């Protein structure tokens, strides 16, 4: 396929941490192995406090009316549209937006039928307010053919971060952790890529920090608080017996499992150990690190040569240190070290997925999502003037 002309695209996502909207303005050219992405601007735009609280409540299972759901959908879309407008300031305008939206519910497929997923922040409203063609609702096409609709980033990782001699794990640590295992780029390497959700990333940590500070803080900056404590290893071993960690990929999860109810059980389990707040955070951090390491050793065809972290958790120095200890001599780095911004890699990925949709190229990777075949992802919304 001949090389495409460069295009300016905006990628938007708010992950399961619900800490705000990551926006990336990128210039993209190429298609697959010749794919080139240049980050022109990246910024995180926090949600208004009241909106964030509503989203978290819905994610935790709060009952709302259809009218309230519509209002929430609109509010999220307006914030996404504003993020897209803000990120373009002082730059040539984009011609395409890829908006993941805000996941509020995810149900993996099982033997009873197809999965279900709901991302709020409707693309038609974003297209209307920005006057830019918008691709949204990326997960449903994969789910409709029997896949999990997650993780969707491994195909992007494959063409941006693969190596001819080196096997790599690209580990995103957002609210939920997910991995893309990319073998050396030779022979039938694309068919050997694997990906799945590893379990909790920052979700339990952030909820615990809010609980321990009565809402004064929403995350443990750099993992400094957790680093001052001591993990309770018997608790970690107990938590690792949870069924999800032992399910074979493809698999996906979310706050429906690793959310408020799960954290409440963690605090209840911890009562006999009389842990300090720092000890509790250290133990929850250890669960994230241990679940990632366990996942690699249990499900990978072989261990990687190197691990590259991305997402908000890549800035948690204590988490990175604990993962390094658990993985031994396998270097744990960030995607910054190979030229892809670790903070905005997920937003960049959804810009690429929108770009591929426009070119009628597949966006999913069946070996990661469990779908039977490749499909283009996303629904296209044209602005009124086009």
C-alpha cells in the first residue's frame, strides 16, 4: 500500500481512572510498518469535580434515569469537544478526531453471548461542536463479532513499537492495566502478538488515596506515600487467588470488578494486620505489580527482553521499582525511552485508530481481543458543514 500524505489528527480518551481527558494532537502518515506519528501537543484536561463524581458513581453502579444518562453523555461530549478545541490552539487545525469517550460499563463476552460496553461522550456532538469529522465508539465492532473490544491498542503498539530482534511487553497502567506482547518482528510475528487486561492498575490505589484522605487527594504522587510503607505479602497472595487473575486470555475487565466493592473487601481483609495507611497503599501497589508479573509468567509464550510502561502508572516510581524487582533482570522502562510519549500513548493510539478507520483499515488484533477476524473500528460522524 502506498504511503499516505500526513494528516493532523486529535486523539481523545479518559480512562478508567476518570482523572480527566488526555488529548493528543499528532501528525500521522503511512499505514502499518511505515506508520509514522509525531506528537505536536499533549495535554490532560481535568473533569469538573461534580462531573467526575457523577461518572465515578455510575461506574460504581449508581442508578440513574435515562434523562440523567442523556445529560451525562452530553456533558462528557462537551468536555471532550472543548479538549479538542484547546489542544489545537497555536497549531494548524486537525482534520480528524478519534475519541474513545468515557467507559462507564464493560461486560466481557461469555458462553451466554456477546459482551457489552458503553462509552459516553457521543461523537456526533463532538463533531458538531468542533466542526471536525469525529470517529468514536471504537469497541463495539469487535464486540459485535464476538471479541472483548479490549485491549484495542496492541495493533498500534505493533506498528509503532515492535523491534526486529527483541520481544517486548508494552504495559499500560491506567485505572486498569493491559499488556501487549510483541515478539521480534519477523516471520509470522503479527499472529504471535498477544494482549489482555492484566487487572488493576491505578484504580484501587486512587480509590484508597481518596478514602484515606477524605477526598483531599485523588492519587499517590510518584508512589511516595506507598513507598514509605511496607507491603503485607500474605494479603497480596490472598488477593492473587481472585478468579480473574487465573482466566486465560483473551480477557478484559474494568471497575465493575476492580472498583469500590473490591476495595472495600481489601480493607476488610486487611483489618487483622493493623496496617498503617502507607502499608495499605504499599500492599495495593504490590498487588498491581504482582498481578502484572504473574500474568506474564503464566500466559506469555516467553518472557520479553524488555518491558515498556505507559499511562499514568508509568510515573509511579514505587510501582515501577516493585515491578522491576519482581521481573528480575528484565529491564522495566517507559515508552518515552523509545520515543513515544508515555503520558499520551493511549490518546495517540485512538488518533491512529481513527486514521485507520478513514483508510478502511482494520484496527483490532484478534489474538488480543479474541475476535474471529480483523475489522475497521469506530463510527464516523461528519460535522454539519460537510
